[in-house]
């Protein structure tokens, strides 16, 4: 994974609250044993009709959504199932960040491990973003700022996850480095 | 030492390295449960890095999500109908063999839904940390374990190191007191709790269910409650272990035996939250005011007493949900025709759930045109039900009695609800399309599900009790 420092993109807005991971990637597509190729299944039941043709009303199918790397979502985005396939599908489709006033715990964790930046913002900022679909935004991960056309706002990110994203390193390497501590812990418990 | 909560005690006992401002805690995992859908990519990472599973003896694998429930496919008389599912099953067999992990494969009599089999084996124990690549891992919190769902990358972390990097969640006391009225079950209780705190109400928190109502619940009922903690957005749900817990565990095959049992009991008795322990949040519920609950929308927070009127849509999300369900605000659900009833899942697929359904179904028949699918949570539950003759009650009523698995809860194994059809389901999620493309799910208790199957309409189970 290469380092992630800055994202500049227009947004696409999916304003519904409580969008669950079954909507992001329906369970029938979880029979894959790979991480890749799920982008075409992203929001499958909203994006396509029963005949498989794109649903012209769905926001991702509109011409102005093309190329957007930032998804603005309603409250409690990513709730439900722990399927990491949801983060894989969003990333594979081309999204690099999800912005919401509230992001579900497991989805947030999965997103961070796949270079998909989950950003939680205030009601005011979230409201502005929802009211201005397609807005040009800039995300600076080093300075932890989200710059809207109206000016910058700060956001918070767990420091270790931020470090891993900036450096393009993964957590497994760090954990493997803790093996001596882990083995000491195991020995102390069984002793 | 300051008074501590159950969660804080379990957390502290598993901190290999405590968290700092810059780094999360390294948290030790006692039990890692594995299934065929969220593990393949994690095994691939081990292979690509040349890593082993650090503690295979703390790892237990089964097949449940994509597996068929039809007997001929389970027994291998005919091939698994879904090719992709057959591949996942094969791959897990292969991975378990290569990495030395115990696997309950298709024809193993110990196989079943991951959250049903671990407790029934006695593998889930108080004070443990338990994880699985499945959000309903919260079920195991019923034993006073800290149990939560993880993604596939984290499955790989636990394989390689038996640890996870975690920030300490906040605590949330859910105090429930009073006696549940007749016909009101643990499922109705947890649906009532979710209705109260909302589907995001528990985000960032570990719930602890407390109070006289919780103390009076059986272990299976406690599992139903903890199972749906994730539907309130919570990281986990826990219940302090007590005499009920110990009686359930004693003499189960993987519970401590002999002198180890006495030592474990002494340790487990110290786990409950200390008097005066502080929680970051709390909510109080009176169990006596609860009624049988049913969902009317497309998330488990859109729930109401079965006789109530559907709240009028106040926002776009609610309007969209009612439109999907084909309901209008202000109307009652009682008497609405249904097409399918599903009794099963990690929420309500245990023997007490099947007994509850049998109480309603005994001597009665499923209404014409309605499909009743009853899927035991494990092969052990299936055998127990058959030993009591419950399968005969179900089959005489016209129900379809299957082998264990997740089945119609998530519609990725061949068991689905047709588009537009209404399903009263004892499972945990009524999300759009969860049980099949266009399926309309109403979550309820096994009593309500069975009563609705008999009438062919949404029915208050108290009318048939």
C-alpha cells in the first residue's frame, strides 16, 4: 500500500442514514475468495435493476459522479455485518475517503486497513456537504484538515492508523514486531 | 483499586501492551472462531508472507454461512448446488489442514453456526476474549467474555500473532429490571433495547446488560440478547457470569474439568462489575412494560410493539424504508398477510427457541401458501430437537426441517425469500435485500414467527398461547 497524504476530489453524496454493509455489498457476492474485483458489485441492488441494467436515478450512475474519490454518507454509515468486502468494494470502485457524521466501528476499522480514509465530521460540516453534492474538497492527512470551498475544518484520526496510512505500512508488521512481548505474556499466563 | 466494570477487568487481563496516545493496545485473544466466508483472504496473506498460525489450539473453524441446509447436499449425496459455496468449503478444508486448525467440516456432527457451537461445546468461557470474522460474535458476551466481530485483515492478525491492535472502547450499562410478561421473550427484550437506544446508540461502546431481568434469563436467552448488541452499533455486549452461567458450562466437553473447574469458578466469580463501578453511558428499562416486538422498516431500530401503529415517516430514510416494505405510516401490522416464516439463526436457532416454536405449532398447521423454514443452529441442536420429537411437530404442521446453518438469515446459501415477499424471521437483520433481493423482512421472536405461520398473517403470539 503506498502512502496516502492528500486527496483532492469532488464528492458524491449518499445522504441516507444507516447505510449497512449489506447495501454496500450484498451477501451473495461474498462467495469470492479474493479481495479484488468487488467494485462492480458496490451498492449492487441500488445501482442496477432486476434486469442488470444501471438504475439511472442512483447517484453513482449519474454523469457528475464519475471519478469522485470522496463519498459523503449519512449518519451511521457501514453499520451491520463485519464483512471487509464492503471496504474492498468501495476502494476497488475508486473511493479513497468516506465522510459522515458517524461511521460504524467495524467498518471504520476495516476501511483504515485498506487505505480508505473514514472521516467523521460535525453535524454542520456534514449538513453542508450533503447540501452541496459534487463540491470540490481537499483532504490533508498530515495536517488532518478537510478543506471545503468555504474553508478548512479539522478532523480527528486515531494516531496509529494515521501513521500507517501516511507511511503506507500495515499493522501486521507492527504486531509481528511485538512477538517477544506476546510470547512473554503467554509464558506468564501459563506459568 | 478503583471499582472496575466487567469489561475493564477482562480488557486489563488481556493487555499484552497497554495503549498509549500514539499506539493502540496489543490485546491477546483467547479464542478465534473461523468460518468459510471471511477467512480465505486471511489465509492467503499468511501464505504470501510465509507465516504460520501462531496458536492453532486457540482456533476453531466451522462452515455455516454459505453452506446448504438441504440434507442431500450436506451429506454429499448430491453436490453443493452453489459452485462458489462449494469452492469456499473446499478452501477452508484445505486451509485448516495446511495450518493445523481444528475444523468441523460439512458432515461433522459438531458442525453448526459458529456462535451456536462454541458455547454448546463449552469453548466459550467467562473472562475470555473471543473474536471471529462475523459481527454476531457479540453472542459470546453472554458468558462474561469480551467478544466482538472483526474484519478479514484482523482475522489475519490473530492467525499470525493471536493478538489485535485495539483502542479501548467506552462502557454502557443497560439496566433492565422487572419480570417479562407472558409471551414476551429475550428477542422482544433486545428489540426493545435497540428501539430505545437506536441502531447507532452503542457505537464505540461495550454494553453490559444488568439488572434483575437479565439475572433471570437462561444462558440461551442471554445469548439472544448479546447477539444483537451489534444491531445497536455496539462493539460488544456482556453479561456478568453467575450460577446460571456455571450450571450451563459444567461438564461441557471443552469446559475446565476436575480441579481446573474449581479454580476456574473461583476466578470467574470475581469478574462481575464491582459495586460503584462507573459506566460512560447508561439506560434503564422496565421489563414489565414490554410487549412482543416486531420490526416494520429496514433496520432493527425500526421496531414497535406488535399491536402498535407504524410511526408516520418523519424523514427521507424512514419514508424510503416504508416504501420498500410496502407499508404506510399509521397502519397496524396485525393481520397483514405474509409469505415466508424463518425460524433459526445465531439469534434464535437454539433448542429453547425451537421448543418455543413447537409450543405454538403443536397440533396446528402452517397456513396454506405460507412457507415455514425451520433451521436448527447446529447439528447438536438438531439432534436434541429430534430426540424430543420437535421435528415431528414441525413436519406435521407442514414446516420444512433442515440441517444447520445460517440459511435464510443472509440469503447466500440457496435459502432466500423471493422479491417482494414478506418474511417473519427470527434472525437479526431486516436490511433491504438481506434475505434475498427485494425480500421484506419482519424481525420477531420464535413465538411470533410460529403464530404468524399458523395464521398466515402477522399475529400476536399471545392469541395462540
